[in-house]
């Protein structure tokens, strides 16, 4: 069994809980510790510790107690929620990450994963086929904190040799849970509404195109990057990552191929302005070259799998 002892912060989030399950398959249940400020949905037999990442003393105690060698730092306040309390978002997202970086250097951790986001891009960035190296001018405190985190990651790698690996995630779609506080949440909510035979009222305009990715691809990409030979990695800020780009109207049409009567309407809210500042598609050639990244799901394949799994969750027939 793996000698690695893995800590996941924010393990009860949309990505964290699925990532924890996959890492336990790879490394063994007892070698993966979930931490969060909430134990909701944490199973009784899963290793878990309560952790507020702002509590540095508690963080260090947990790392020493469990002899942690790797950290997946998934704890964060997301884009839409972050705008309601910018200072708290900055403290959790950036100051919280700095405590993780200091810990990684102090305990000489083998590896550290930092999730970045397409929110680091802004209105100065080319919107189509956005390349790896472009000016970052984020419009949200979430994006500002993540772009700052990318620079700190590169600094710690250059100065201390800390092996930090990072992905700029697009919108992530999965059936395992409903996300909360993100600008791309509609792309999950819409499937739940469709399976429950409800009309979906979308908070983005119908032709708002954004980069997206299905959860299995996101988890696979994360693990592939963490398993890659460090000598092949040329990006120590954060790798662009891409799978597909679509609009709310296009995802609705994909759903109608399976659920013909599905209805959608549009009432754009404050999240529309955030989405309008983001990019439409990504060039992730560096990830494909350095660690052989390739997605497995397109929009229609994702729709088939999402609806199949949600029908089982809601006990709804096909």
C-alpha cells in the first residue's frame, strides 16, 4: 500500500469529496484524511478531522499527528459567494493558502496541490483559445486570490523547491452534489431540474459561453498531474486545462436529446457580469504536452452520464 499520507482541506466541497474517494482507492482508506469545517456527508468510516485552515496551530497538529506527506488544498470561497464578503474571501483563499505553503516548507512535504481557476483571467485576456501565458486581470476577489496564489506557488518552488502542482479548473459538473457559490453552478443545477421534470430558470444569459469539464475528467486530471514526473513539468504557477465549452442554450439542447420536454428560461443576475468577464475557450497545450492530458467526455457524453446517475439518485425512470 502507498507510503503517502494525504491531507485534503475543504474535503466536503464539490471537488473535495469526489477526490477523497478516488484517492482512497489509490492509496488506501486510512492514508487519506479529509478535513473541513463541516462533517456533513462525511461517512462514519472515513478518516476525518475538523479543521479551520485559519487555525495554524490546529493545522500543524494534524500534519504531525497523521504524518502527512502530501496536501490537496481544496478549501476556498468561490466566485459568486466571494463577492458578498471580499475581505473574508481574501483571508480564507489567500491567507489560508499561505499557511499551507509555510507548512509545506516547514515539514518538507513531498507534494502540494493548489486548485486555481479560469477566474484568474479577465477582460484583458483573449476570450477565445486563451493561451497559458497571458496577462491576468481578474474581476472578482476569488480570481484575485487565486492569481496571487499562483504567484506564491511559483515563488515557493523557485526559493524552497516546494513541489507545488496546480490546475486552472474550468466550471466543474458532477452529479455527486449540488455546488454552492460558483458562477458555473447552473450547469449542475440544470440537470437536477431536468431529471425532476422542472423548468429551469437560468441565472446566465442563454448565449454565455464558458469552459466546462465533467467531474471524472477533473479528478483524473488532478491525479495525473500529481503522479507526473516532476522533471516533465514546466508550469509552476498553474496549468490551463480544457475539455469543452458551451452555452446554457447548448446544454439545454443536449438535455432535450434525452428529455425532450425539458424547458428552460433565462433571468440573468449578478453572476452574468462575472461570467462576461471570463474566457470562452482555453488552450491547454502545455498540459497535453507535459503530462499527456486528454479529456474523455464531451457535452453529449456528459449529459448521458449525468442524467443516468441523477435518475438513480431521484429514483426516476428513463
